[in-house]
């Protein structure tokens, strides 16, 4: 079994430009979602998590010229820079770079904004990030709908197992655009108020923009508690281009196979971080999959009420949040939850919990095209506190 340890990380979001800022907002129940009556994405009001472009450029100007990079690129580069600041000895010649995004710079289809047309390509996004920091290995770009951020961790693990490198930076990001917002709106999937995952009165998602990065390796740091990705699995239920399986089959199999790789049973799972988008069918499907794996009593949350759905960044951000919840023995509540609105009983957490034993956590994610992902994180106790 290959180890994939999660080390230093950074989250760039409306809640802040460091992980510590983000975690403090999560503990305090502060959301980054705002209602936007006047917006550039739709004629109708939306509720979304949007990073202030001027503030982002101001911060980014410390490491580069904002005019040379798109908003998405600035977000992702800042996240990686934070990792490198903490790890000055990071080997950019031998280490890997894994990038997750669903749409990349797709907003340039509307207006190139002075950039070359090839800037739209996901491969070009990989080159931009690689060249900015002087990575030598070819970047791997993962774009598999909304499981991309978690799948990037899985890909890094597999590449390490194959001996391609022993450590890597995994970075994910997506930003709002007319293309993305109008697409979700065409499915009638957007809520114009703050989303309510798993609630009876839920009526859709909020979109958000964010980036995150994490340093991963096959070894843990000495004298520290570490989080290890000990099991992961992906399954496609092939149900519909945008709708999940009504039986939760794909996610059910993903959970089963991740438990099998981790060599544990569902009874030892201490908490679950769900995809929890607040659409009618996603939340119902997840609840069924949780029930089919005998996890209905396990504390469960969704952090979409803080960030909205950040697409290719979501599962990576949520994995990073899992890491810190486990290290700090805490669980952040699901914002805006009202009354359980799924057919299976699940244990949705509505208050900030402290002093919780979290040895194993399950992270789930699902996406368009029927893709599903489950990851098992384990806390390995060192000789001192992390």
C-alpha cells in the first residue's frame, strides 16, 4: 500500500488567502457566499463565492505582474508560492506537479483580454504554472468534472507508487465565468440564496471560485502527527450526463473499494466530509450511498455553505479541511442546515464540535458524467503534536 502524506497547504478563497484564515472562518461559521443582484454572469441575481479581483491582484503583485496572468492563474500561483515559501528546499527538478481544474481559462472564450488564444487550453495552464516556478517535470493536468481536486491527489499517489517522483505539489482551481454560470443555470441547478445541503428546503447550488495547493510525499515528517491517504477509489455509474445514479451505485462502490484498499471496515470511520452540493438529486444519492455502507450514524458535514461549489478545487479544498479537522480533533458544521430532507437518516453536524477523536475520515465527491470518488484519510500519531 502506497503512502501519500499531506503536508503544508494553502487555500485561496473569499474567506482568505491562507489556510489559517480559512479555518478560522469555518470555526466561526462565516460564509464567503454573497448575493449579487448586479453581476456580469447572468441577468438574474445569483448567490456565489467570488474573490475580489483587485485585492487578488494587489497580493499577487508581490510575486508577479498581474497583467501577465489571468485571475485563475494568479489564484493558483499564489497558493503554490505559499507552499514554496514554507519549503525552500523543495526540489523543483525532480518533484511532480499535478493540476486539477474543470474549466481552466474557459472565460477567455468570451474575450481573450489580450492573451493568446492558446491560453484557453488546459495544457497551456499547466505550462504557465510549470514555467513560473521552474518545475522541470511535465505537469499532469486532471480534469474529470467535480471530482478533479480529489482525483489529483489519487493521481499523485499513483505516480509516486510508479516511481515517477517521491513528492509533488497538487494544486486545483476554478473561477466563475458566464460559460460556467449559464451552464449550471440551464440545468435549473442554481440557488439565488445560500445553499442548504441535505435540507428539506434545499433548492440548488451556489458556485464559488477558489484555489488550493498541498505538498504531498511518500514519507511523513518526524515528530509530527500526519494525515495519510490510505485508500481511494473512483467509479462511474454512467447514469446520465449530469444526473447521479438514483441508487448511489457509483459512490457506493467507490466507498467500498476505498475501504478495501485502506484495509478497514466502515465501522472505524469517525467522520465524513461529503460533496453535499444542495441539489435535490446529489444529496439524496449521497445519503443512499452513506446508508448502503452502514455510515448513517457517523458525523457528516458539507462545507459548500462556506465556499459554494468551487468545481475543480472543491474536493482538494475539502481534503485539506479534512486534514486540519483531523489534526485539530474538530468538525466544522454544515451551514444553513434546517430539516433533514433526504430519504435516509444521516447525522448532519450543525454545531462546531471540539475534542472529537478523528483517526479515520471519509471524503466523498461526485460529478457530471456519473463520476464518483471516495478517499480514506488516516491520522498517524508522531512523537509530538503537529
